[in-house]
C-alpha cells in the first residue's frame, strides 16, 4: 500500500454467515472500522483533509452471499499510539496462541455472523489482496430444478466454448462470454464441510476467475440457462495462484501463501 | 379456556395471518430479501438491540417509525422508549419500520404482514402498536402500516383482541388529522408517561374478560395526564368552518403536555442502537438539552418544548465517553434545538476531544450552529478529524423579515461567521431560508440573493472557488406557534417567489439555490393545521397508492387535490386564510403549556416587526410553559453567549424575574437573585 508510514500489516480471515449476509460490502467495512476502534489496535490512518483508517478488503462479496473466507488487511502504526498495551499484548509476538486470542477478541467486537478465524502479520512488500487473488470457489444452492437437469446443464456449459450472459454496465446492455472464467463446475457441494444443504435444493460448486472481473453467482446461473432460483450462494474459497499451485490468502490455520505446510497448498484441479 | 393474561386473543379468521402460535416469520421473510433493494434494513441485529421473550404477562409494544429504516433507526425518542419499556418488568418492546415499496409489494404478494425486526413476530401479535410521528407527510404510511399489520384502520372498528394503537412525537400537538385511526395520543415528553400508560394497559389486559372492553380502556387512558383519547371528543363544523372540539365522554376538556422537569434523571439511551447498515445521522447522538427559548416564531419545536432543560455537563461527558467506547463511532453529535447555546459548550467539546480514552480521533458535530464567528472557531477546532459542512440558518433575507420571525441575526453576524468559516478552510457554506413568511415582500426574497452574493464575495478573499448553497423551504404555519393564525402562501405564489429567487441568483456565480417543492409545502399545510375531516383525505390518498409522501419521487399532488375535492374541503379555507383572534382552532383542546394570549400578542408583535429576547437570560414573558406547570429552566450558566441574547446585545441586567435554576457555577449564580 502506498503513502503510509505503517509499521506492520495484519491479515485477517473471517466468515460472513447468516442474516448478516444481507449487508453490503460497504456496510461490512463500516462494521470493521467500528470494531477496530473498539479493539484499540493502532490502526494507521491516511493523511489529508479527510483521513481514513488504512484497511483494505479483498474481492467484494455480493450482498446476500455468504462466505467461509473473507480477508482484510490492516496497516498498523507504531506501538506508541493510544491503545498500545492491548496491541502489544495481542500481537507483540504473534505466535499461534496470541493469534487465536486476537481472533476471539476481534470476533467479540463484531456482530453475529462475522467471525474471525485467523490473524497473521503479513511481510512487508506483500501484494494487496485485490491484486493477488485471482480465482474463487462458490457453492450454490438452487431450487426449481432436478439434479438431473442441473447435471445436464453443467455438462452443456463445460462442453461449449462460449457462454454468453447479459449485464448492464453504465446503463447499457452488454454481452459477456463467461466461459473463459469458469475453471470448474461440478454438481454437489465443493468440500467436506459440515454444511447441510437447504431442503429441496440442488447444490453445485464452481471455481471462477476473478480477473479481469469477477463472475457473479447470478451470472453463472444465467449461463446454465435453466429456469432455476438461487436459494443460497456461499463463497468457500479465494485463491492466490502461481503456476498450477494455489493458496488461500490466509488459511484457517493461520498460514500465509508460500509458507511451508502442505495443507496450505493445493494442486489446482 | 380464557387466554393467559397479557396475551392476545385468537384473531378472527378473516385476518390474513394468524399469529396464534407466535412463530418467527423469518422463514417467509428470508426468501423475499434476495430481490429487494437494501435488504439489510429488514434484518435488525443492531448493537444494543434487545430480543425480548414474550411470556404473555408483559405488555408487548411494537414501536413503529412510519418511514424507512434509514430515516427511522436513529430516532432518539423511539430508542429512549425502547429502553424504558424493555427495562421495566411489566413491558417489552420491539421495533418496526416502513418497508420500502418493493418490499411491501413482496410482503403483500406472499401474505407476510408487518413484522418486528427483533423476533420477526407479526404486528398483530403485539398489545400496543405505537407510532412516532415526526412529520405530517408520513401519515399515509401510518395507515398503510396498520393495514399491512392486519389491524383495522379505524379505532371504532377494533375488537378487544386488536392491538391498541398509539402515537407520540411532535406532530401529536395537532392530533386531529389522525383522530379516527389512533386510539390514544401522547402529548409531550414520553419518558414518564409511558410507564403510567403501561400500567393502565397491563391491568386492563389482566382484567376479567367482561371488563375487557375498549371503551373502558379508553376512559382509563384518558385519565392519564398528557394522554389524548380522540374517541372521547367530538368536533363541530359550520359549513366549511371548524367550530371546536369538546369532550363527549369522560375526558378532560384540555389535554396538557407532559414535561420531564430534569433531563439529568434520564441519561438515555444508554445503549444507542448501532445499525449494521448505513442510516442517516450514523454517529453517536447525545441530547444535551431539551427545549429552546430563542423564540423563533415559525418554529413549532421551540414553542412546544419549553422550558430549556440542560443535561448536567458531567453527565454529557460520561454519555459521550461511554457511548464512544461502546459503539466504536468516531463522531458524536451533541443534539438539541440550538446546541451552541449550551452552557459551557466550548469546555464540553474540548474535554471530549482531549479525552485520551476517546482515542484522539473523534469529531464532534453541532447540528445547529449559532451565527457568529466565535462559534465557527469552535467548529473548526472540533472537526479536525473529519469536517462536515457548515450550515447557518438566517431564515429571512432582510433584517425586517428576521425581526418579523424573531430570528434576530444581524448581517454583520452572518458575514463575520462566514468570514471565519472561509478563513478556517471551509469552501462551502450552506444557508437555510424560508419563503412564504408573513408580511414577506419581494425585496425580502431578493435579500436572500443579496446575502448569498456578499457571502460569496467574502469567500473569494480566501479561496479562488467557493460555494454558498441557499436552501430554501416553503413556510408552513404550525399549531402552537404565533404564526398559527396566519395565511400560508398559495402554491402559485410560492412558485412565483422561487422563480424570482432563481432568476436573481443566476447572476451570482458561486451561489446555488435549492428549494423545496411548493406542492409538497401546500400539502404539508393541509395536514399541519387540518381538523378531523382531513382523516378521510389521508385515507383516500393512501387507498390511491400515495405512500412515502415525504419522498419527492413518491409525492403525488394530484392524489391530495382529488381527495380534498371529493371530501368537499377547501384548501383556501384551511390553508390560505388568516384566522381571527376568536376563531376556534382544531388543536385548542391540546395544550403545549403556552397561553393563547402570549401567542396572539407575539403574532401582533411580529406584524409590527418587533423582536423579543431569549427568556433564558432576560425577563420572563409568562408564556405559560414554566409559570403554569411549576417547572423552570435548568441551565448551568446565567450568562448569555457572547454578543448577547440573539446577537442583539440586549441589556440583561433585569434578569431577576427569570425562573431559572442554576445547576452549577455557583459564583455566577450568586450575582443573580433567583
Ligand atoms: S414561562 Fe417565562 S421563562 Fe418559561 S419559557 Fe415561558 S417566557 Fe420563558
């Protein structure tokens, strides 16, 4: 990040589940700002006429969608700032124990549905979340169709070379081909998490590129060309990719990309 | 088997939704949220929100703000009652706001009634539905929400098992337009009376079913001071002319407002609600005093909330510090009708900014600035973190006009304030004005442009490009003010004045004029001074689809004009006609504590163009607010702000007649005989 005198950068991983999924990305940013003020962590502020705390969120999550892994990078000032005792106690030495304590502490300052899973200091010079994350995985629950129909549509999408969807941009209707962005599309929930699907729905899982722009769950379903209703959309992963390897920006266990530990790294499918 | 006390009886089958089992409606609400705008307004979850358990013994209140969540959530009056009712052990309270049009449609299509945002219970499952009325144009929403809640619209149509419908807020000082729809109105401060009301309702709900008759409840409520039960009164008319309202049942001939004598006893809200999503005034709000005695003649809020009751300075500091720590807000607004007049305001704000526990990044906003350079310097100091806009309210374009309305701001004061603002780095200053004021001439309108032009010139001494925004509202005469007798300008006249203003301001670069739609001003006039017959008009407008009339994109003049015509009511009679001293007014049986003679004399003085000083620092005029109610001003300082009362520098040496109680600063107080 530019133009700051911040001394340290923290990466936070959190979930957004339940009723709070109806808040917007801006709402969540405000909730974080207030929680961090209450935390007394020495968050660095931008300079200028209208200073803001230096927080940077990754990929925007559409209003209404849940997530198992959202990320936030925070720049911190020197320990001489007000509240340093708390900060020093909590992150003076960020071993796994204090990281867990800090996660619990931050969760207690956030409303129901936002819950911190891991915190870790990011090495100076790391790229921004916005810049680094290049794909993400969605788990979608749809209604109004049978599993067989969904399977057939998935097959059709994967076999075609072009999946046009329409979207409105600056008041004009555009047609976009989302096929190049689809990395994988499968029937069934994506991983073995203890998530019971909503009754009467069909689950599917999709990994899509987030560049040059993110494909929204609604667009994916439009590409399926079935008459279905999206009941629930949940982002399960965001990925930083290098070659054919990929990492989460911060694993639930608190590991950063490139750190040792094979479970933080997966072979891209 | 008779139902447990305090619970609602089974509802008639005709009702769209049967809440008998009191289950959360969330499963039917949730699917609707995917397709509506700003769904976060329907999920609640605020910090400070309660989730009361309905045990069937406590009186269950649904507090409703009849506008959107974003507008209603910050309402402090509603939040105060929410805490009081939830802290008592014989009551509980939840909240509801008006669903926006897309959500309302989705709810109606799917048979989802108005619901509370805490437990998602249907409105009809509550014993009391209480509306906060802050503006007249929301009245059609009140009817819409009752209908959406499955509650019969008219008080007379409600059965024993239906909720009791109440209303409070500033608009209840003329309750008549909603008289047929509301079972009981609360006039004045609600802190004390809400408990008395709850006790009456509780014992009624617990009474034998034979005594559980709405007529009995009405009469019991009408015995409480400050509670107005319209069904116990009748109005008379002579053709178009309103002739008076008198009791037809066991009720007092006049209902006098309730006043909390000491704000220091009510340090509420303790747990201001912090929403998950963006709302207006999204900051900590601490009410620093209630009441205002500046005596601006157009201002209903100032007239009906007398006398001035300051919160003790230490309590203000505590509420600010605790509130900031609890909420994480970085901005606090010190609210009142005129915060710059708070005794010791500079030291209070400096303490807030300097308090290390506040983290050093707190800005304080003073929603209403006094027009002087001194105030601006304070504003500059306290808004180091984030500068909000600066707004001054001269209200009138010429000194003559400002004497008529008793807004005694001299041009030098305004120019001094604006000079200080631009000198402190602001580049944009907003000025509030009213047009359509009594005795107004075209030169007063052009005076607005002249003031704006001079302010732009002052700004250009400091910055190359500056903006003065003149925000111009149409004047609506309000009940319980000296202007309650005056004729409101016609829509055409207001339009002519706005056109005059626009034409003249076009010549001035750097001056932007914004104005309020004269059509909406006219409708506000119909409702503000309306009598009971306006209820049918409101109902017609609502039935024709006219909700959210406060919102310019939803406002429909044609619906109001049609409804007035089909009810055979004349807008000229009601809105554009000056009243005589003997004429009955629809709110005569409601008292804000002000003597009618005082208001009439003040009206006559207005016509002569003579102003009056602020009775906080100068002799009492015996308006009635203190003298008749056995209460008095509570102010910490006997000294008026620099420049004297209202900037007129009056001689204050004869202050001994003011009923003032000093809460601190004893050495100053000792120089005055109280
Ligand atoms: S009674 Fe006297 S002191 Fe009290 S508000 Fe009225 S004029 Fe002012």
